[in-house]
């Protein structure tokens, strides 16, 4: 009797492990479902001609990678900055894990915009283009917000 119970428990444990592994593989291979929430672009309080983009990149599907960005302002460039420990570091891409969100916020990870012309002031419209490895291009219509007060 005890042997029978042991075999049933062992069978159930193996079945649960196989189903869990299959679920994890399916989640990883699922297509990403990217949405952008709460996006805003804010002028730098310290450096003229620079701005930072803050947003939440939500992914309700499989893993994707944010691999490029640009804006429709001649001469301006964009780059990704992320926190590595207590340091800000420039990176070429940002992984967006499946079933998770990546938050770009003040004092943390963000999209940096540099070399904007003097004509770009609070209220100026910009189009930010984000390029994902699997999800393709997402365009955001934003207006530059004034720089926050320095404390």
C-alpha cells in the first residue's frame, strides 16, 4: 500500500514538473504584447538641449528587446540609460521580459535626448519612435514638458 502511494506521489511530482516546464517554454516563445503607458518627455533642468523620456513599457506576452529609438527633430539623438547598481550606464538595448513591465522614470532608467535645437521649448511636439526586436515600431506623439525645479 505504501509503495503504491509513493509511486502515485512520484508520478504526480514528475507530471507537475513537466507541465511547469512546458508552461515556461510556452510563455517564453509566445509573441510579445507591448504597450506604452504614461509616456512623457521632460526638458533637462541642468543641460540645455537635452530631455529625458519617461514611460512604462508593459509586456503581457513573451520577451522582447527595445533595440533603438529616435525622434523627429533634425540633429537630435537618443540613447538608453539604465541604472547599473548606483551608476547610470548607456546601453544599446533594453530587455522587456515577458509578463513584466520596464519602468523609465526620473532618477532611474530613461531615454536620453541630446543635441536638440534652441527652438525646442516646453510645448514643442515631438514624435518618439521606439524599435522593438519582435514587436516592430511604436510611435509616440509627445509634447516637451518644462524642466522640473532643481532642489
